[in-house]
C-alpha cells in the first residue's frame, strides 16, 4: 500500500506542539509522540492537506509554514508512505481536543525524551540544525526497528548500524 501524507511541527516559545497517539486501535503510531497531519484526500496538494489536517486536529489555522523535506517511510513489506514534512511558526484560532490523542506543547530540549520513532530523531536533528530541504528514507521492520536510513540518497544507517552522524 502506498500513501501520501503531511506531518507538521508547530513551533511556539521554544516548544513543538506534539500529539501523543493514544486513541486509535491498530495504529502504527500507537503510544508514540508525533506532529500533526494526516493522509491526502483526493486531489489535494501537500499544502491543502497540511492546512486541513492541522485545522481538524488542533483547531488552528496556519498563517506561516515552511516545507522542510520529504520523508519516504517504509514499514514492513507492505507500507510505503511519502510524507511531506513541515514546520509552522504562526497560527490563529483556539485549540480543540484531538480525536487521535492528546496534544501537548513540549520544550524542544525535551523531545528526545519522548517515545518517538527512531527516524523522527533524525529529522528533528535536521530541523534543529536548519538543514536545507531534504529527502529522508526510513525503513522499519514490523518490530518498529529502524533498519535503514538515507539522507539525500546517501545511507546513514544500514543493518541497524549508523554509518555517519554528520549531516
């Protein structure tokens, strides 16, 4: 199965708005902390999906956002997802309860202490270092273990071993 999605990290006062995924059954993200976003609807552009998903999950309307990279996420042998990754630094509106979990503002220095996908730690580092637009490929096995990662077409982790820490 191949799908298209967006993921956004909204920034405010040195914090990211994080979603603790606790609600959905059979959720590949169950108990993980992620940004907000979701799958494209028919005919949507990445930006249209971003704006719709952020509004649906948070109540916020984004005013300022930046397309940071494309993440190719492979999970097991049957899931391939192309995820457009964004950050946003300005929004309007009032927060709402999210039906996918709990939204919480988390200090950027505390992000690594959360239950994250291992590959998310890679793109958080890229975001924090203001790395230019990037393509990140993340290959997980069905046990949620990152087997392979490539940044801009160059392997950085292979067979569970990091080949480089320099990005």
